């Protein structure tokens, strides 16, 4: 009976290093690929370009692969205990660095199973991350970008979205990352906010900037990023016009539009009951949702209904009645909004909504109740967290301080030293300007 050789693999981009390790493994027995699922990858690395099914299809056609099984966790231990291989094969790149703890787990588990760990020299000059960076520099297609939000929602406990109002903030959302206790963190996508879009143009957030202008400016972000974008659609406009908006957003590769159930002249929700907040009727807003869904071409595009009941001072019961009706009308997700700093109303809504609906994605914008972590919000049942205006709010005070310092000293020396990044760093920030 042939020996079983286990090989964990993401296989988003096949290269000679991966085929080499498959060939090495085949020398010891039948190679079983533990193919990492989106869920296993998403909390540690960026979501793969190819879906699990697409990656599996590629591997099935590679010589030396005997079987493919899903690996649902970053740790190898559950699959090793389940399939009990005689060998596990891995490149020696995990001897040091962030994956060393994975290696230690594997050695302990294989020792218990009576199996053996085979380490082969890592193929020099070729890395999946390097190839991925090269692909990212080439951009993406509208369909690939559009479909990625649904994949992220399925794969991650919480999808992390950052506000972006121009190409530069888009680059920040695209590339900023940190490593905390061995875990890689980055933003999963961008929020095209009507508030920050309007404010950056010096105009009030009352839908004074029309859709054509907003989409024209959004193109700057689309050209330099690849991550999914959620579009702030305000009220969605007239029912007769909303279908055209959906078609336009789909064509550009936007993943989702969020529309709020208010009517009349828009007043920003964070004014709460200090401004008149008039909600549409449930029936009226459901008609708009249905019109948008009827116009939709792709299955991946999402129409998310934003409920303003808590903003308008109404009880959680009203929000629940509305949101269940919106889902029944075809909404792909619910955004519950509140300006209450305690967050208790949002928490109650989520817990009660989940009692009846376990699957519809819930979106939260914790601008006022920002004391809660993403992990805590996920426990409430929230799927997407939007940091809705922080890029603009951070930029404005810094720019004002810089301007005041120039006026105070009648020169830019002090401002440049205290508040400005070096020109060379700016040039290196923008793709295509390095080493020029």
C-alpha cells in the first residue's frame, strides 16, 4: 500500500517552486494536497485572486497530485489528525519567521502519529508573495473586484472597510498593513462616502454632488487599487433612476451600493434627531430595492439597505420590522445606523435580528460607539465594519496645523519638519514614480 504524503498549499499562483515540491513529495508516496480555503487564508493573508474551486481545478490537472482535500484552518493540525499521513512535506522557509510556530505544531503532531516531516530547500528567486505583488501592480478587472466582497463576507468573521475619497486614500486602504502577534492585518476594501466626497469638495452633505461627478472622481481610486469598493448611494434617488445607478456601478466593478430609507432633502445621519429625519414608508423603500435588484445584471453585486430608525429616534422594534421587510424585498444586506455612543441599541438590534435571520450580512458604522473592537462587533452578528470618515478627519487637522505654522514663521521650514513627509517618500508612495 502506497504511503500518504500531505502537502498544504494555497496555489493561487502556480510556479516552479510549487511544482518542484509536488514532484519531491511524489517520490515518497501519493501526494494529498491540503488546499487552503478562502476562510483559512483570509485572516492571515489577502484573499486569493482565484476562488477555491478555480485553484482546485488547476491542481487536479498537475502531474503527481493524487487527491485534494480542503484545509479550513491556517493550522495543519486538524487535517493531520483527520487524514493521518505518513509524511508531510514543506519548504524550509518556515524554520524561521512568523510560521515557525506552525512548524513546531506540525512536528509535535507528526511525532504523535508516528509520521515524518520532510523539509526541502525553498526555491530561491521565486515567491508567491512577490508574484502576487507583480499581479497587483497590473490592476484588476471589474468583475474580479466586484465579486470579491461576497467572497470576503463568506471567508472572514469581519470584513474591514476604510473610507476613501480620492486616489491617494485609496492607495492607503490598498497597501497599509500591520502584523500583530503573528497575525497579518489589512483593510479588505474601501467605502466611497458621500460625506467625505462632498466635504473634500467644500460642499455640504446634502447630495449636492451628483452621481456623475462622484463616479468620475471615483475612477481615480479604481485606477490605482484592486480591492472591493462599497458605494454610498445616499437615498438612491428616484425609483425610476435607481436601476440605472445599479447598472453603472456594476459596469465599473463596484461590489455594493448602500441606500438609506430616508426621503426629502438629505441631512447627515450623525445629526440624529437634531435635524429632521424623514423615513420612507416600508412599502416605498421595498419598491426601490426591488427596482434595483431587477436592474442588476450580475449575481455578485450587492444592494444593502441602510435603516435609519435608530437615528430618527424610533425603537429597535421599528428597525427590526423594516429590516426584515427589506430582506424579504431582496436586499443583500442590512446596515443599521445609530449615533448613540453606548452602542447598546445596535447590539440589541443585531442580537434580535440574528434570532430570525442568521445569514443576511449586517453592516455597522461604529463612528460614535468606537470603543468596541471588531471582534466584539462580530460577536453581535456584524459582518462588515466601515470606518466611514477617518481619512478625511485625520487629514484636515494636519493640513490646518501646517498652514498655521507657515503663517506663524513666514516660512515653511518648521511646517516641513513637523508636519510634512519628505518629497522622496511621496514619490515612492505613488506607483510608477520610483527611481525617477
